[in-house]
C-alpha cells in the first residue's frame, strides 16, 4: 500500500539479521579505508625519498682547511672603474644566434660552449635549453618541459656537459632526476637523485658536485643542512659540506654557477662570502683560495 508517496515494506527477522551483518561489514571497510587515508595523508614529499636514500651514515663531511689563501685588498675607487675587453682578450668573433621560427630566448641564465656548439639556458622566462651551431649560429636543438614520464622533464633547473662522452645532463629539481641526452638530442637514460639542489657540476668518473641552498632535503636529517653534496656515479652521497662562516640562507636569491671548473681546478664561491674556495679533488677537502678585503663596505659575518 502507498500513502502520500511513501511506500510500506514488511520486514521479517532474517532481513533484520542480514541488515546487521551488512552494516557491520560496511563499518569494517569504513575503518580500514579511514586508516589508509590517514597513512597517506601523513606521507610527505620528502618521506618518499626514504625508499632510496639512507641515513646520515651514507655521507661524510668535507674537511675544511683554513690554509693560507691569497689576500686581495680592493681600492673602493677602482670598484666601479671600466674594464676594456681588449685588456682581457686578444681576439674575438661575434656570432648571431638564429632561433627556429617562433623560438625565442627570454633571458640568458647560463651559456656553455664546446668546440662546435653553443648551449643557452633560459631558466626563468621560457624554461628551455637551446642548442646552436658555434660557426653558423643556426639552432640545432631544443629541450623544454614536456611531462613527467621517461625522457620528459617538468622543469629545467640546471644543465652541464659531459664533453668526453658527448652527453648533455639536464637536472629537473621538480622531479628530482637527472636526464642524459646525446649532443644530437637523443634521450639516453635518467636517474633519480637522493637530494634536491639547483647548481651542479660533473667531474671525473661521472661524479657530481651539487650546491643546495634553501632546498628541501630534510629527509636526510642533519646531512640535509649541507651546502654541497658530492655524489658518486651511482648517485650515492660521498661527502657533504656546510660553509661555516656565513649563513647562506639569508635571502631567497639563488646564485647561478657557484661551482666552476677551469683547467682542472674546481672552485666554489659561497654567496655573501668574500672567499673563493678550492676543492682538492684527491683529498676531498676545501680550502680558501682567495680572500678579498672589502673594508668597511663588505658584509660582516653577522
């Protein structure tokens, strides 16, 4: 019988017992799903690193050797003086870089040369890495964010060149992985990194030296507070280093190319510092190479 649109249903004892069991089982599923949701909610981006990153025992700090650096005193009157290119070089050549149709470089954040190619990184405007012929200026390659799958990147944060093997290393700090390409643009392979950083340099035996200032590495515990990380060819942390004199996290500015190599000499220039440090490759130690006396116009340790 129906009255005013409401149905009347007769319920016997067996249906009541069935309803109780259904409610009980549904309650169990509810508690189970709630517990899983709680576990998932507690997982953070850094906790996902723990599957392939070990504890602090995996890494050991660089030794810092005060040494006897070269001291330079700057005359304030010469700080703004003009420098002529003719004083620094004997010969030069201008090359007009020709982008592909529709291509553009918004800002130049880094340039590297080989004997035949020019690599230009535009990190902040169009987030792309463009490759040009050194002699004609014609564009011959382009890398840009395309996704999160194999061979794809979400962000081009930094790059370096492995010239002996003609490989391009592109670092995606959003996905914490390094992608390897040939100079011709063919994808080779990629590897996940145990750290986050923003500037790196590849060294002999495929070791990588990373600079990390203000990057989220708390999954490493105390080691995550380091400024430099040396990784071996298997991407295992070998040594770390924290600059002891000045806190480099005093601003949001991220320096470019703080790690350099010139003629086999590896240098590190901490920001807010008046020192240029040199990495002794054999002993894995850091020592001041140059100290600049800025007088009263320089930054204090505080």
